[in-house]
C-alpha cells in the first residue's frame, strides 16, 4: 500500500477507536455480534484468529482469540495479510472475518490460504453487510463504500500477482451475492457452507456505527433489541447483517 493509503487507514482506525470508547451502545451491540460468532466456532484445540480486527475487542467474548490486522496497533497481536498468512499449515481452528470479506478483491485466493492454515474441520466465520430492502438503503445510499452488485467478482488473483501489493477494494454486496443463492459459490470445493444467518441489526444501524451520530438514547437499547428480534423474521426486508459459516473438509 502507498504511504497515503496507510495514513488514511490509520486515521480511520483512530477515529473508530474514539467511537468505540465513547459509545456504550456500540460496544453492547458488538458483544451480541461476537456472541453469534462464538456459537459457531469449531471446537478444536488449535487457536482462533481474527483477521482485520480493527478496534472492536472480540476477546470480551472469545478469550484467547488472536487479533490481527494489516497494520500494527497497540491492541493488535500480530500483523497479517489474509492472502499470505504466517501461520503453519493446519495450525488454526477458526478464522473470523468481521467486515473483512468484502474487502478481499480475490476471495477465492484468500480461501485457498484459509484452507492451508486451518485444521481439518476448522471454520471460516464471516460477518458481513447483508443486501435486503433495508440493506440496499443502508449500504447503498448511506454508506461511502460501494455495494458493487453489478460488478464481476474476480475469484482468483491473476498469475504473477504479489499478495504484498495490496490496494483498496470494497464491494459490500459480495457475501450476499455469493452465499445467499441456491447454489454454493464456485470453487468452494474444500469448504462446505454450514449455515447462513441474517440479522436485522437495526439497533446497530441506528447507533450510527463508528462514524455517524447515535439516533436513540442508550436507555432505549433493550427496545431496539426487541425490534431487531421482530424484524429478523422478515430478512428479505430488514436484514442488514449476514453471518456465514464455512467448514473445511475433514
């Protein structure tokens, strides 16, 4: 990456860190997201690793989870590149990617690397934007990153591509396009889709996330959570979050 992109990324991380510490509702909502992820971890003795951890502390729910990112920060355990992980083959139980999959320009190439480092029966757990009627509004009109619903997904990197030469990529609709269809994604031969679950997560949307003002007082969080539970029954209309669990063949 260029120095300009590195600086932009670090500035964004610092802003996110401020929001994380200031917004108790945001921390509470992330805890429920992490609990949903934790319920699907493979019960293997090897470590669990989160890629692209950002500032949200997954270890509040998954103790011992290694937090990684492409840039160092005091709360990050180690720097990792999703396309060229430093872990030994077969050495990990789970890889968690929270809002990371849609930044992978070549998802098939990344999955090949995930296959290498995971033990048999290990899992990749994705937590991603979800394209529904509300999702189209939230991620299409109100979010700076593109949905890219009509752009082709390049599954594999071209020959000679250097994984160290990362550039900015975002396509928030990729997980919905790949995993909410009747057929599995192409070239997913080493993994099976264990489950896909959609969440309304309106409490998160209305919290403003990291970058926007919160639209309700903290005291209303239980009410917002109840609204989420109701809207979860109509995912085509209200889902804004998608959980995908992939398991490596034994």
